[in-house]
């Protein structure tokens, strides 16, 4: 057995109605002055007002930074850090989707003033210390509440990652009731995103690929495969929402330690150039990357196919792996996600540029079960087009 490390959030609290504890938890863990990091959409739902009320009841002074946007740009993060510093923030509360949680991680890291954003990109460069931090996801996809990763958009369209266990939160608080209002298209895209995390973690060729991550990935796929369609078409189904939120978290724990690969590497340029939501970007390229991998490395997909889709147990070997790719593509279509790049507004002429940009994801591509060259990436994009 190869040596490995496994890191995750120090504390996890899960349950319907768990958000009611946020005031007391913040007072205990974050101190007297909290910066709540969120986005305008969450403010519009009224849930931010509810959280602010719970904080006030617990005698926690809080300010809101609600300017988070998808694919967080570096300047927006620096603006949030400035607000935290000016407010004398003693702790950070991330509340929302993956972009809000990723932003909160970096605010907590940079607000003490020990490091600059430009110095923490890459693996292990974030040293801390950071401010105390609680993360509360309101979508079921990124698993950001249990990952030591924050993705930042730099320049026009390039994404860079900060990867360090230092930015894992003190507490991840998961309340499936917070996800009941998610629109069907968001539910679908984030759910497929979580499945991608589990699939790529299980198949990862990273040196730290490990049995804990593989076990978590299997459980995540069992939960997600049985819940996504129900949650998409019956958004008020709390059981399905709970399964999705827990599955997303488990997948996050898996890929946080056994990193993702070519699906993400090819998805990032789509988000960078066209601001396609990350989950949808993954869904658009997922079956085509997996078909590419299946030609030389089908074994991982043979293992996990019947976990996500039990009817595939009737097949064996290569046939099962190929059917897994087809089943994932069909799932996206049944959830009414755009099936092709052209349907998401991607012009054919930019495919060579996307392939070149994907090659810049040197942190991710070596984890893929099959080596990916630039011509390979271009062919995958063409098949997805």
C-alpha cells in the first residue's frame, strides 16, 4: 500500500435545520466581528437576512460582502480582503455556492496581512495563519466546504488555484433545507459537478490517490446517482436534497485528496472564456473525456459504473465502461442540461484556443488515467461540439 495523506475540514455538522445553530457557532468559533461572504443571488433569497438575524441574536457583529461573482476574479477577492481588514474582522463566514466559499477561504487567509494573493497560487504556498472560518454551502456540487482548494480567475480568462490544507475551514455546516430553493438547472449542473469529482477522484493517477478517497467516491456516487433526477424534477424533496448535499461533500473530500484530472482541465477554459458555470462546463466535456480514457484505462469506470447506475451491473468489462459514459451523457440530457458546446454558446472557431488553454492545467492533467496532448484535447472538444 502506497503512503498517502488525507486532510479534510476539522469539524462537519450536517442536518436539516442546522443553520439555526450558526449564531452560537459563530460566537464560539469566529469571535465578535464576522465578515459574511456571499453573493447577490443569496441576498435576494432572504437567507442572508436570516443568517444576519441569527448572528445578531448571538451578539455577533457582522458585516456582509455580497459582491461575489462566478469564477471569482482576483480583484474582487482583494476588495473583500480590504473590507475584512477595515472592519477588524475576527472570523469569516462563507455562505453560498462554491464561488462564495472559495472567496471566503482566501479572505480568511489574506486578511491577517502575512501573505499576498500573488504569492499563494500553486500547491502548498499558502502558509497562514488565517482567520477562523466557517463555510455553509447552499448548493450541492463543489464540495468546497471540505476542500483545501480555491480557484481564482486571473487576467482575462485564466484560472489559477490555491491549494493548501491551511484553507480548510474550522467547521463545515451543511443544511439541506438551504438547497430546497435551487432552480432545476442549477441543481442539475451542480449535481453532475459532484459526480465528476467522485469519478475523477476514484480514477486519479495522482501519487496521493488513496483508499479513503476511493471509498468516499463510491458512497458519493451511490447517493448522487439515485438522487439527482428526483431533486431536479421535485425540488422540494428533502430526502433527495439531503442525499445530494451529503454526496457532494463526500465527493469533495475524495477529490481534495485524490485530485481531479482532464475533465476539469478541459472545463476550466470554458468558464474562463464564456463564463459557463463550472458544473455545466464539466457536464459538457465529461462523457467525451471518459470515452477518450476508456480506450486505454477502463478499469476504474468498470468498478464504479454499477454504483451510480445499478442496471449497468449486467454488463462487464469494456462494454460496462462505455455504457457508463453513455449513461452519464443521458443523465445530463434527462436533467435538461445543454448537450453540446454549441448549445452553450461556444463557437467552433475557438476550439483550438480552448485546447491550448487546457494544456496550461499542468496541476490536473498528470492525474488523468490516459495522457492528454493538445491534439487530444482538440479532438475531445470537437466531439463535445
